[in-house]
């Protein structure tokens, strides 16, 4: 096992693995010279590894990969049919209290790539449940830790939805203001919990891994 895999491996069996993706590393190769990615490194360790889903480059946290076409199809189906459960941890600027949901469509903004925007008139809905945790002070500013559960899986959904609430995620190079960028050197968004059914034996697998900023 490579040093990279040993550092990020969270769960391992003959059919699938779960890893902790570092912030700043692509899930899959990008365009041009952007060849370095989690998938590239994992395939170098084990050629059987197959992609199931993605996280944004600057988002850290749990990802599941398959070790066979059957496992890939089965876990991918669970993601597509929203049978998986995902929970994220985030830090947002300002005081956010209570819990609720954000039910506003999110679409790509072709005038400002790669940004997305909340657009109530867009036909594909986007739904996020959120729960605020006790606030804390950081460099004289009020920060709220938030648990997020995306029901749909639109690109940049959580980041755009928190901005829509008026509480952008700290360290977000696309959606935070200068103050939010100054308080943390990375995007404060982490895929903390992932629950799915094992692709072969059907048993429920629930993995949790807290963010280093939490």
C-alpha cells in the first residue's frame, strides 16, 4: 500500500473503499495539465479502482470508490436514486440559529465560469437541510458551525445555498467575501458522514470522519 493510500484510507474491503479526500486535490483529472487527482493516485495503487461520485477540489471528506463494475453500478445507482445519506460540516460567517431547509434551484452561470447561482425559475430543484451549531469567535468575528444534508446533488449546491442564506462558507474562493476569505486558508466544507448499502451483501455502511476545522 502506498503512503498516500495509507494516509487517506478509512474503509477497505474486496468490493469498495472509502477514503478521506484532502482539500485542494481534484477528485478526477481536469483539463490540460491538471492530471493529478485522487482517482489518478488510487488507480496507480490499485488498477481496479473505479469512480462512483465526486467532491469539489477544495472540499475535503469521504468518498467511496468501487473495485468492480458491479460495485460501481450498484453504488452509483444508490447515489442517482438518492438512497445514500450524506452529511457535511461547514463554517459560515455570522450568526446562524436553528435549523431549516433551502429549496432553491442552482444553475451554472455561463457569464462567470465556473460559478453557479441560485435561480428560483430554473426547472431542476435543489434542496439542502441545515442545522446550526453553537457559534464561536474567530479573530473577533462570529462564526457558526453548520451541519448540512444535501437531498439533491447539484454542482456547488451547498456553497451557493449558504451564500443565498447570507452566510457564505469561510475560505470559499468563489462565493465568500474578503472577510470570509481572510478567516480560513481553505474552504471550510467537509463531507463528514456517508451512508450506503454494500454493493454485494447489502449491509448498511456508515462512515464518519470529522473535519480538521470542526
